[in-house]
C-alpha cells in the first residue's frame, strides 16, 4: 500500500487522472481503485491467433507479424492534419500501414524491424493490403507478447489506452497489498488463486489458463461477498426484534373477495400469520408464477399489521405497478376502514408533505395506515410513527444493496418480499439464503392457457395476418424485440465463455443472427396497420415517457406496443391477447415465460408466438431449445431448464442481452456460465459458516471492509 493508497482511494490518486477523467469513470460506476479493478473486461482480443496477410479475417481485426520495408514518411495535409505511412510485409504479401496525426511515431518503425500488428487488414490495389492505425508491438524472439488483450466497457471521453494505463497503475499501486481477504485455509480447500493474482490476470492475462483461474476466484468472491452480506444483515435483523402482531384474523378481507383463496394462498397466509405473531422479524420471500395471486397474500399481511396497530408500506419497482396496486388495494381497504395513500414521483410536493405528516401522526385515528409507492419510498425520507410491515413486490428487481438498506431502515419491521421469477431451488438457497421461502404452486381455477408457437421468418406474412385479425377483434398486441443499442462482441473478440477449460479458444462460435432494427420494425407495423396506433417503447426513453406509453396501452388507445425492453413484470393489461417475441432465441426460457405471462390475463383467448432469427443448423438448434415453451407452462420446470441451458446469469439480475439491468443494484459481473452454479453453492456455504462463527467479522477485517463497501449503507453494515 504505497503512500497510504488503498482500494478505497479515489481514482484521482492515479497519475494523470484529474477531474475530467474521474467524471468519465463516475459514469462507469467507478470511483475508487477497487471499483476500477472490478471494472472487468467485457471480452478479450485474441492477438495470439497470428495470420498471414492473405489469410486475415474479413469480418474483424487480425494479428499479423510484419517486417518494416520502407522508412515512415510523414505527409502533411492542410488544417494541421498529417499522416504517417510506410510499407511492411510478411511471407504472403505486403501491406501499407498508416497512422493519422501521430508524427511522433516516425522513428518507431526502423526498416527491418518486426512488429505484431493488430487491426483490420483491408485489401488495397491488386495484391496489396492496408492497415489503418493498428496496435503495434515489437516482435522479438524469446520475448512473449500477451495473446489475450482485455476489452472493457467504455464511455465517452475515455480512451482505451487511458483505461489500460490506469488499470495497470492501479494494479501496481496495490501490488504491495498482498493480504488476501479469504482465509488461506479456505483458499486451499476450494483451490482458489489469490485475489491479487486474479485481479491482475482478469485485466492482463498471462495466458488463457491464468485468465480462467482468475475468473474462477472472482466469481467465487462475488458470490461469497454477497452471501456474507446477507447472512450478516439477517443476524443483525434478528437482534432488533419486531412488533408482535397476534391478531391474525383476516376474515374481514376474505369475506369481501369475490373468490376463495386457493390452498396454496391459504398456506402462505398461514406462514405469514405465524411469522408476524412472533417478535423475530419476518423475512419471507414469496415466489409464485405470474397471476398466481400474490397480491392478496400481501393484502392479508398488511391487514394483520394494521389491525395490530401498526403501519405498512408496499413498494413496487415501477410507478405503473405502484398505481395498479393502489387502485386494487385502496378499494379493498377503504371498505374496511383502512387508510391508504399513493406516493410516487407524480405526487405533488404538497401531497407528499401531507402523506409524510400523516404517517408520523401521534394519534392513531389520524395516522395513515398504508403507503404504496416505488422503492423511492426508501430515499424519500418516509418515516413511520409505528412501523410494522414492509412489502416489496417483484423483489428480484431489488439488488442486495436495496435489500440491506431496507432491513437497515426498518430494522423493527416485518419484511415480505414477492417475486414472480421462479428461481430454481439451488439458486434460491443462495440468493435468498437469508429468507424463509414461500411458494405458491397453484393457479386460481379457470385460468386459460396461452397457446404458444415457435416459428421462423417464413411465417412472417401469416404472422402479420394474425396480428390484423386480433386487432380487428378488439384485442391488443405486444411485440418484444431484443435491445437495439446493445454492444455486440466483435467477431475478433473472445468472451470468457468461449475459452475451453485448457485455455484454448473454442472454434465455430455460434453465429448470432442480426437483431431486428426495432425502430424500422415499429414503423413497418404502423404502415401495415394504419388504422391502429403503434407505440414504441425503448430503453432510452425517460421513465415518465415509458409510463405514459404504458398508460396509453393499458387504456386501449394503443393497439400494438413494440418494446425493446422487457415489459414490466406484473403489468396487467387484460385486453392484450397476443405476445410476439422477435429473435426469441436471445432470451432465456424464464424470460420468455415472463413475457408470455403478459397475455392471457383477461377473457380473450391468448397467444404467444416466438419468432426465431437464426438460419441453418444454428437456427434449428435454437428452435429446438424453445420447443419447451410449447408444452410447459410451469414456471419452475422452465426455470430448471433455463439454469441447465444458460446458467444462472438470467437469475442474477442480468438482462437478456447480457447487460446489467439496474444500476445501484448489486449484480454479479462475471458469473454467467453454467458451471458457476456449483461454485455459488460452495461460496454460500463458506460464507454462512464464517458469518455464524464470527458475525462481526472481527477476525476478518478485510472481508468486513468488502462487505461494508459492497452494501454501502450510510452507517455501514458493520460498525
Ligand atoms: P400475481 O401473483 O402475479 O401478483 P395477482 O395477485 O395480480 O397475481 O393476481 C392475478 C389475478 O388473480 C387478480 O385479478 C386476482 O384478483 C386474481 N386472483 C387471485 N387469487 C385468486 C383466487 N384464489 N381465485 C380467483 N382469482 C384469484
Ligand atoms: Mg403481482
């Protein structure tokens, strides 16, 4: 730790990093040196795949070893521009190399010297080639060059060279910091390399094998830190105690429902009732497929809290969902004298003040019983005179950080989390290892089945006809396309999952089909169906705009909703009867199942059509994979399939396109291969053991630092 520099030091301690670059880093979520090292590469360039000029790739960059044949010439252009030009050759051909505005390189390429050039090789003239601004590394026998070179997610104003240099500098500055946060016994038992080896090799891999070893440690560490954090949050919560809500009679609610609870709902309500009657805070996760009726269970929990003199908060991930809950619940609660308010972004400042005041009212008669909102409730400075229960809907959308913040702010409240993501058992054990799990595994009677089809492009005309038919009958249509603005891995780049266990690069990577240009696609539909409104929902819209579009769709004004983002889980538009998913092969089965759950919510016969884009054997394989969707409607069975096919990434807060879905939420950055599930279980077990043994992490100051940093709660999880 040279000169007191630690992982917590800001990036500005690095030479040459000032305010401007720090602002760039901020956009990448990087503030400290530790953050910088955790800005893992998104892919690697395989510069070890040496080619002759005549065999260079036509679809990306190549590495060629060339001898300089002519002295670099500097050509000046008007307007202060210039370029440097020389020729170089290998056994197959010769090539012109050009650098723009870099006169200072003039003396770097003496005639006869040999370099490995990395760049795009373009044909030029009859038998020649050219390369523009290639990366050049001196090639000398016995001096090995790095074959795998990291490619990072970038941001405007930051060059790759700068990032490369800054990471190198950070690694060097922290090189003295050899103490490993993991006890060495554990490291040995799980055959893990040291953290400093891992961090160096993930960014600057000595070899493909070293890279895989590094990745394994980092994936383990991510799971481990997470598990440790939640284990500790939990034991902290237990120590606080919670209000005993002994009156668990919910007949006031059930008497007013137009249906009776299913057996599964009944069981869940019993579990909640039992939890809330105890002074140990409830910490329960309620999982159940879309439409299984979780909301009424939440209503029961809220009723129990309120009739025991306590208040409750219900938080949803979006304003649309919060509104929906408010409409449904305020009607129910109003009838039995429970007061309920909606607090969202659109709420006026005056109303907000009113609500906050009513929540803190000393007199029970004036006190507001229930507040419903988005998780912004956490940051809005909302406080309760008499907190009893916090319910979060679609909990998987909350990261660990929010979860910890929740427990921190409501240490004396019961917590009920709900999710429609049917997490496979093995993962649930790890992700929600700190929570009791309830499952609703039974649908209310009379649910219709959404007929599902897997088709390819050849079906397009019939598909359009089918859309027209549904619209004509008064139905509404969802079309989901994978994100347009996604950053694709270049053909010359290697992803970690493309490496074989022995470090060699896997050949014949599957060709990815081109993405539907969603904008053009929406415009095309608008032309085809001029008498209906077509709306386009995409990730770049402000949340206000998104909400507005969703509102118009829900109100029936919009006939076709084309969306590049996954439509909010839980959104209820009963009139929608057709879900079309374009490039369906790019989604996980569980995501498709979620999407399918958007239709079939009303009385209309509903359909889900999965359109695949691939051709040839690749297309064939992806259609095969999707066939499960035709016959299986059980979210858990689908989730297990998904885990086997695609690994845990989808369940860990990654979007379908591999991008990270939510900032602020803790996501796993590296975990995405199927084999990680085993590592995850090991890491969780190890973390649990350490937390049980040493809940204050007194013996493990480095782990303590990591956990506090990761969960970054004002007070620190462990003080
Ligand atoms: P989710 O679990 O996806 O949140 P909801 O709570 O929104 O599902 O319930 C979906 C629909 O099912 C609602 O319209 C609700 O009124 C209805 N519902 C819930 N429970 C039952 C039941 N036991 N019998 C019939 N309908 C029910
Ligand atoms: Mg719901």
